[in-house]
């Protein structure tokens, strides 16, 4: 597989210069070349920055990240279009397309890593489990059920970058020279030293970032120039291309956002969005289908609804080390519904 050819064809496609034969060749090359989407995301971010600021550390970071693809693309990058900014623009578009295609394949078919597996560390938490661990830089992480976290083996030496699918709580070790980045499917969180919670599951739930202490900067993937600063007890919730940040209702060009302030949960010093780190399952005025998603991960069960009306029931709960059987009994007393449990399956009617 010629990796250089792949990026040349991607650039030509995004610049509307590719022939039908080249488009067919491109699609086949992408299918054959299992490029990890999180690495493409990193390359895209670097090139976007290089289009407007030519800093030496960005060049170094580009080469280091490109090496993770086991591809040297410095020469094609320089000669594909005349001028550094033109090349940056072309390859930025190309990488964006590759990231989209990679994510589509990643969600439907397991990808084979295009870099040696020893270069990445992957921590996976199955449904019904939670994990606590410490990253090489001293950052403490709680990883929620049904989540996966990925980082490079040299984490903390050159950069501090995390790729998250699911939910995690971070208590970040301070290091002003190495900002801490968390990449999710639709937003990027940047911090220097703070504690915050990020939720980004591949479901219809909102994608959220909640700040407990310190300050974070959130960037939207759909609109890279949109950045929102979050302070303690503030939360961003992204749904259907809408950015929600508790405090005011103001449009940012084509993206609408409002501002919310979160409060500490009952008998807690942290908001409800983060009480799961204390082994508590909590929800306030949430629909049954949303609660079911949380309970499926928390207890490793599967819900089946007899009709959609049951999904709209509004539920409240605060469960501390309570079994699924006890949880269901309590919810049934609060809201009228019937259920049957067969193994890990729960039928609601």
C-alpha cells in the first residue's frame, strides 16, 4: 500500500480534481489501509494550526504524528500544491475526509492498527465495570462502564493526548508546558490542570463536559474556530449540532448555545454528572429510555420496551451500591410500569 498515494488522492478529491478512476482507487486504498481515525484527527488539528501559524514545534509534532502512521508525507505535503498555506488547506481537507471515512468504518467494522500496537495503550471497561488508574504524568482517571480510552506509549514526554469513547473523570496533573487534550467524536477538551468529567458515548445521549475545578477550553469538531471556556460548575452539552453551555442563550454564527450552571448532587460536593465516580447511579427528571442506557452499562443488562410511550416516562433516582433488582423495584413504586427480568434482559410493559 502506497500511503503517499492515499493522501495525494484524498487531496485531489477534496479539491475536486480527482477523476472517476482516481476516486475508485481512493476508496479501495482507504479500505485496504486501516488508518486509525484518532491519529488523523491529530494531523488535521496540526495542519489547521500550521495554516495560520508556522511554529517549529508544530512541524516537529507533525513529523512525530506522521511517523505513527508509519508514513513519511513531508515531500507530498510540500509539492502537492504551490505554497505552504495552499498545501495545508488541501491536506487539511484530505485528512478531514479520511477521518470521516475512518470513523464510518471504525463504527461498523473493527480496524487493524496501522501502527505497531506497542505504540498505543488502550484501556477498556466493559458494561457492569468501572476502573480507576493513574496516567504516566500523574493524572488520575476514573473510566465509566462501556468506555475505552487510548493514549500513546510516550504520553507525557512530548504531549498529553487522550482519545475517549465513553465517559471518564479526569483529575489532571498540572504541567503548563504540556497541555492535556481529550479528543472525542465531536468535541476536544484542552486543560492545563483541573478536574472535569467528559461523556461521549456512541448513542443518542448528549455529549457533555462538566468542570469540577479549574478551567477548560472546549472546541467543536464541526466548527473548529468555535471555542468555549468553562469554569467550575459549568457544563457543555452537545446534541444535534447544538452546543449548550448553561448561562445565556446567545448564537455563535450558525451554532446555537445556551449556558447552564450545574449544582452539587444530594449530599455530595460534586454535581450529579460526576457522582458515578463514587459508585452512585443518579438521574433527575430523565426519560426512561435515557435512564435505561445508563442502567444497561452500569449493571450489564439489556432493556426492551413494549412501546415507545414507556420510554417517555420521567424518572428520578439516586442509587448507592444498589442491585439491579432493587433498583427496578424502587423505580416501579415511583412510576407505574410492569417489568420482567430474564437473565440480563429486562422487559418493560
